[in-house]
C-alpha cells in the first residue's frame, strides 16, 4: 500500500479500509468524503475511533482525477465541496466550489463508495424501486415477471450474508411450488412487521456502560481486538438493559441447554382427541401489578420485586442461580417481605387469598 493511503468514501466500509491500511503499516491515511462529517453514513463511534488512531478526515472534498508519473500513481486531485439542496437520499447534495482544487500526495487509493447490482443480464421488463433494487412480493419473492424470483442484496440493498441465504431458501420454496403448480403463499408466514418504536412503559432507563478499548497507540501493526469486552459484573448489568422486545430470536440455545430434549422447534400444530374421566381446570392466574401503589415503590425504586419475581430469583435454574442478588450485583444484608399487597383492599381486591399467611 505504501506510506500514504487515501480512502474515498464515508461509510463503514471506508472507515474499516482506513483502519486496515493503518494496521498494515501506512503512516498517513486519509478519508476523503464529499459531504460533512454529520452526513457520513458510517457509525459515528467508528469515525471517532479512526480519528483517535491518527486517520485524517478530509470532509467536503471529492476526487476529480488521479495524478501519475511514469505510469505510477503519485496522488489525487480533489475539489472542495459545499452542501446544497437535499437529494433523493434526504441528505444535502454536495456542490463543487469552482477554483478550489487541491492535490494530495498518495501511494495508494482505496475506493469505498458503495456497490450496486449488475443489471446487464436481467430482463429489461423487471420493475425497480427508487433505490434501484428489484420489486418483489415480500412473501414469495416473485418479481413482476411471472416465474422470475429474486433475493439478496439486489432486493434488500446491502445487508448481511445470512439475510441473503434466508432469501435464497424462501425463493427456492417458491420456485419448487411454482414448478409443481402449487399455491406460492399458502401456509407461509407473513413478513415480520418492524415497529417504529418499542414500548418503554415500566422500564427504568439506565446509562450504557462504556466499552473498554485498546489504547490507540497499541493498534498500529496489530489486528488485536479493539473492544476488550466487559467484566462479568458489567456484562450482567448491561444485559438487564435489554427490553426483550424480540422475545424468541430462534438462536436454538434452549435446545442445547434442555437435557430432557423437551424442545422441538419443528413441531407443527395438530388437533388430538384424548379420552378422560374428569377435567380439572388449572390454567394459572394473572399476577397483581403493584405499580399503582406508589408508596411501595415497585417499578420506581431498585430492588422492589414481587413474590413471583422473588421465586424466580431463588430458583436454582433462575437468572441468579438461586442467589438473592440486588440490582448492583451485591447481596442484601436484610430482606423485607410485605404480605397481602393488592388483597384485602377496597380499591383493588377485597378478598383474602387465604394462602399467603398459611
């Protein structure tokens, strides 16, 4: 790569490329981006770390030509930009400033300005979105042309490898059904709807813990992990910040953990008739929410929990392995228990449960 490297672009790929160039021995690495730092699509914390590593940011600048001597790269010529009106992406369009050209001496140039699908081999009748991706049925992945299916980045735009693999599997199911003359949609799950905002009702906000990182001076010439990870106590506290909005993410770890083999992710719904002599209804009950009882502090103060939450805690298979643990991970010296919360109360339930005190 040489000692001087210029990376063209402002996304995560550009920042990653700059970091790799620095680690491979380049002494001067510069990111050239045509908009301001505020418009950079890269994760802001990644840009911060790049600057800490000594990577230069040339913002509001765009390359106009490559400079050579004896057929060898010697530099690039750039022009200063200013932000104009918003473009189709919603960001302000960069406009060249006449007469503001300047040269940068570099040994290598890395272009990281994004990618697009190669449409040369595709039928011209295919329909595209405003972003240049193919329009498909969200369940079957069939395009506007019957019998033509598509998936992966050409449909979703840049995404994870696993997303492309999943799309390939769904498209294969559709193709198989199409060739068999079967219904393409029957029995297939509808696309998951993304919620705009997760409900935070009853959630206590906590400040995110700062991730320990490798000193910038120790990163040159090394591909050691920059984020060093949390200690056990901090990791547990960070896990408590999870809203659990996704519920089951199908990681299948429960199958590995269940020694009895009681979990079958492939089980399908079926109707079974069972002959019995008697039926006992024991469907459980709804636990009382003590949040409205402000004076008890539930949901407002740390370490105020319900009886069921306490039972969960002291269970050997619970989150603390049966230990009574406070929010900060320490053990309490004393524990107070209040009976009949919500019962024997005219505002909530007048009856007595008859079991708490027995």
